[in-house]
């Protein structure tokens, strides 16, 4: 069996980029902390090496406080990987090495991948790799995960270390337990305290398979899981406590004693190994951009201006032309080709109807809007990769901190612009359970990409001149409703504190074509899979149910069909919102399967041959006010079943899931009702 490597590093230092580079897979890369919350395993495909690698969540230290720390720590301690690939952001060496020093204490063979070396070189800084390697006692390989340089060397070093341990760096290695001695970084009283504790616990550590140095240090820090695993006798415990209490002073607690020593050591190392081209305090380009972008007065107008611009372009001439092109291909060329073919082979009327009006008509209506989704994603990807989205979260945090909201929730909420499923999973970065529940309940209010085709459809029919404004207002409304809901929830069912915002701003980076391409490719793949499965299935069922009645007889007037009957039964619920006809209710309910299904259902029920015709029919069936109300309800109503399933899994409680869905349904109804009344006056 091949070696197993664990990929460990700070958030946002390039772990997933490296993981993708060595495994040839396509995991999500994002320029903000907290993107990878689950571990992912892959096979190393380089050079026919027989090894696998696990991408672990980013962490700053091995303490047991946050979800990411626990996942990563438990993996290393329980699964015993053969080697740790510690990826270090070379542009932020001091902070990253803090984690490296802790990892080194685990006594597991390790290599350091010194990433972002391209940025270091561009800044004109210099890092003496050999000296760094020698001082740390760990092999250091400079790489650029994004550019793919140094990867080959890194993998060879990893293979070599996994085979021989760290003895190549000249350190002692105990062949029996396959553990390497950590670098000696402690001095003075701390060092003697560690040695004393090591003598006390060495048998227990052996017995329970815990690394000695790591355990001694963790005991000084008062680490609860280590205490529990070691289950020391009372005599030993009180001895340790007295050793520790000698180290503590009024201002320095037991955890700081250790942290202090690590930082001192790191500073002595970087002082020797790093030469910077600029003095500390020098304004980098990132700093300069931030001066404008996060400016107290400019920040929020700039953010909204940018989003508005993106909506104008997406729904503007470019988006519309692309939509027309796809529409023409599917609904004219392809559909008539199929129809003629079917008629020629003598297919029955209902079979032709099923294939042409049901499948092609339904899916075609949605597929036509794919170019616009992709365009929007292209722009959002650029914002995300460049690091701007992290600023947006930061700006929003500052604005909302005053009303008592936790800012860490904004990253998952902004991710909700893409899709609720990963966004709900990203809430795992929140430490506080209540905050996490609140955030999960809010994410479905965000305008995810699947809600877009519905906007496109109505905008085409009613608001071609004010498209940017209309879509912008919907995104904003979702966001505002989420904030209001957060306030309500925080005051009622989920009373309690919230974690402070600890997100740090990543530097601005030029988005790479590869990452952009990856994001778009992901989106197309998701969309196509959905179209081929859920949407296809829904279209067939919908077509069937509007063609037949309950006794399976074909009906001429679809109002008498199965769907017509069910829809008329539900319609009164929606009547006060402006769209009380059975076709609207059925379409809206089909949105629970997948939001795009609203458009395909609408296409089938209205009997539209193409997007142009659909928009004419819709213009007849709705008023501007009821059209806007429909979009608002589509925005706020219970999310699609994939999102509901994720909510259920992450909430881990039926009661809370039911509460969340009920809350969303009621909120959607009330807000839409108000919006409709207002719109009737305005439009
Ligand atoms: P993770 O959070 O550690 O998994 O980090 P990611 O792999 O998601 O990368 C974070 C950001 O750093 C992304 O914007 C990457 O494109 C960027 N990045 C990763 N490696 C490099 C590199 O070697 N050079 C540069 N310039 N950027 C990189
Ligand atoms: Mg990652």
C-alpha cells in the first residue's frame, strides 16, 4: 500500500490549489478563509507515485476549539498519516510557522511546502531556503501551487521523508515508533518544565500511542482532550500542576507561556532567513486598494455599484443575445427537427407532445437562460478570486456590527449567492451553535443562481429597460430580509451570544484563468446534471399531469387536468400575493424540486414554443406588480429539496429543520404580500 500524506496549513494558504495540482482533481478553490470544511482524499497522479493525500480544513493552531481544528487534529492523531505536507504561505511566514512548530512536535515525518514563492519573488523579497531547512530541521521546498512550480521536487522530498523519516536533516529518529524528534525550540524554565513532565508521562504516552513532546506541551497548555486521553494518576496530575504554576505569572497564563516561546523561536529563524525588499510598514498594493475599497464612506456605495454593474451586463445586451442564440438552437432548430422526425415515424400525438412540449419545451426554457447564469458566475468568480468578496463580508460586518450581528456568518451568506448547499455546509466554521442555526436559517433567503432563470423570464416580459435595477433590488431584498430575520431570531427562539468576527483579509490576487474556468465548469456540470435528472423528470411528470385528468383521460382544457385540479385547490393561498391562478401555484410548488423547474413548468403550462413566445404569454397572464411579487416569493420561499436535505443534515434535528422551513414559508408569504400591495401603487 502507498503512503498516506496529510495536507495541513493555515486557511487560504493554497492547500486546495496544491491538492488539485497533485491529484488532478477539481476541488473548490476560493480566495477567502473557510472554504474547505471537510477533508477530501485524492490519489497522487504525478510520476506514477503510489501515495494518497488528504486536504484538511485550514487552521492556525492545533488547539481543540473550532470545528476545523478538531477535524484536522483528530485526523492526524487518530489516522496516523505517514507524512505531513505542511503548506506554508511564504508571504506570511511568521504566522504560518506557528502551526509548523506545533506540527513538528507530533513527531510525524514532515515536509514544508513553501507556497506563493512567486509572490515573494515578485515583491523582491528573499528567503534562504537552505538555512530555513537547517534551522527548523525540516525539509523545505519552495513551490507555487497556482503556477505549478516546485511540485515535482516537493513530491520527491515527501516520498523520501516518508521512507526515511527526517534523518536526512540530521536529526535523531526512533525507528521503532517511526517518530522524529522535534526541533528544540524551548529555553530556560519552560524547557526544564517540559523535560520534567516528559519524564513523568513517558510510559503513559507510549501506552496510548501519543507523541511525547506534543503531550508534554499540551499538558502545560492545559489541553482538555490530551488530559482525557492520557488519564493520568492523581499524583502525576498534581505534580504537573505544580510545575505549570511555577511558570505562570500574573500576566502570562499557561497557554501564553508556550505560544511565547514558539514565537520567539520563529522570530529568531525568520530574522536569519528572510530579507525583505521593503521596510515593515511599507504600503503594499493590497493596502493601497484597501484604503479605497474599505473606506468608511466609499465602501458600501462601491459594493452596491459594482453589483449593479454586474447585473446590467449579465441581463443586458450580451446576456440577452446569448440567450436568444441558445433559444433558437434548442427551441427552433432542434425541436422542429425532432417533431418532424417523430411525425415521420408515425408517433402518436401524445408521444410527440411529451417529447417536444414536455421535455424539449420544459428543459429548453431553462437551458436558454444558462448563458446568463454563467455570465453572472464569471463576474462573481472574479470578485471572489481577487479577494474582493472577502472585503465585502468585512464591510458588511462593520456596517452590521452595530446592530449586534455576527459577521462571521457573512461568508456563508455571500456563498449563498451561488448555491445554498455549500453555503449551509460552510456554516461549520461558526463556533457558536446558535449562530450556526441562525445562519443556516438565513441562507435560503439569499438569491442563489437557480433563482435567476425566473428573474430572466419575467424581466424579458415586463422590465427590459430596468433589468439591472429589478434584479439588484431582489438581491438586496433577500439580503435585507435575512438581516431582519436574524434580528428577530436572535431576540426570540435563538437568544444568546455570537462569536466575534475573526476573518482576516486575504491579499488581492489576480484571478487565474484556471480557477475561473474551474468555477464555470463546475457550474455547467451542476446545471447539466440537474437538467438531465431532476428537471427532466419534473418536466415529464408535469407534462403528464397537465395532459391527463385523474381517470387518465386526455383533457382538452388543461384546467381540468390533474395539475389543474391540484393547482386550483392551492391557488387561494397565492391569490392575496397577486398570482392566484392554478398555473402559477403549480409552477411555484414545482420550484421546491429545483428552482429552475419553475421556468420549465411555466414553459409547459403556458404551451410556449420558445422564450419569445413564453414572454408574450407571461406578459398577458401577469401584471408588473404580480410579476414582481412572483419573483419575490420565488426568492424567499422554502428552498429546493437539495438545500432542504442539506439543512436537515447540518441542523441534525427534525424539529429545527421544520422550524426553519415554517419560518421561511411564513416570512415569504408576509413579505410578498406587503411587496405586492406596494407594487400595485408604484407600477
Ligand atoms: P486553501 O484555503 O488553503 O485551500 O487555499 P486555496 O487553494 O483555496 O487558495 C487560496 C487562494 O490563493 C486562491 O485565490 C489561489 O488562487 C491562491 N493561490 C494558491 N497558491 C498560490 C500560489 O502559489 N501563488 C499565488 N500567487 N496564488 C496562489
Ligand atoms: Mg481549501
